[in-house]
C-alpha cells in the first residue's frame, strides 16, 4: 500500500496535478497539506485568490477527490 507520508514530494505533486488536470480547467497554483497516509488537502488559487479547497484520498495508488469546498 502506498503511503503519502513516505512518497517523494515530486511524486505527490505530480499526482495532484494529474487529478487537477482532469477536473479543473484553469488555475494558477496550488498548495497542499498531507493530513495522514491516505488524505491530502489541496488549496487551489487563481490570481492569488483561493477558488477551491479539495480533499483527496489515496486509493489503490491514485488520488481521488472526496470533497470540494
């Protein structure tokens, strides 16, 4: 089982980008916080304004969106 806390930071960022590219059309940048081995919180920004907060869960080696606010 993959553990977010043990992954290389570049791999985590690539996984986040992959999800975002499938789900959102335009954004400038994102910041993220790894909650535990399976959950991550991603803040998505456009022009220095937060537009979404997305909670993702690691399932079978892939991040999946579980909540958007």
